[in-house]
């Protein structure tokens, strides 16, 4: 698993969401790289897109609420990064609906999701925890 405990923010709701995101995106990547049937891949693409459009939006909302709760100064910029990611997912989803299953498009999508997730959680999200620590508000729930 690519998840590392050092990615934890110390906010259980958010940390559990991050773990689930890692788990789902990695499983998606593995399915695409495996030799399972085309039908199975398509099924996993459908599931992953639905998951990303629902769970990710919920996660962003919870994490943004937490940032507001602790008065995180990078809130607006962080929210914009989240919005851009949601737009990217919607864009891929629309393209998928138009073109159907395209192995290359989905490999790209999975690769970008995984890279984005690791970078975002390890860097941007970590800054929220650093701020909470500095301000002495760590341990607060979202
Ligand atoms: Fe996050
Ligand atoms: Fe975030």
C-alpha cells in the first residue's frame, strides 16, 4: 500500500477518508494493469468514477470544514485546488461517456489520480496539520 502513517493529519475522519482514497485508487490502478477481461475493467472504471464523484466531493467538503474550523489561512487556495481536481474528474467522466472505454485514457486517469493523491496528501494537506500544531489546535475534530 502506498499510504504511509506519516500522512496522518491527526483528524480521524479525514485520515480514514485519505486511507480509503489510497486504497480505491491503488486497486483501480492494479485492475487496469492486470490481464482481467475488458468487461471487468469497464466495471471497475464505472465504479471508480462514481466513487470519485461522490466520496471525493464529501472528503473535500469535510476537510475544508476542518480548515475553516481551525482558521487555516490557506483555506481559499486549498479549496481552489480541490475544485480543480473535481473538475478534472468530471471532465474525464464526460470524455468516458463520449468515447467509451479507452485503455490509454484510463491508464492516464489512474496515473494522474494516484500522483495527485500522493502529492496533495503528503504536501498540501500536511500543511493543515502543521498549522494546527503551530496554533495549538491539533486534536480538534472536523
Ligand atoms: Fe485531503
Ligand atoms: Fe486537501
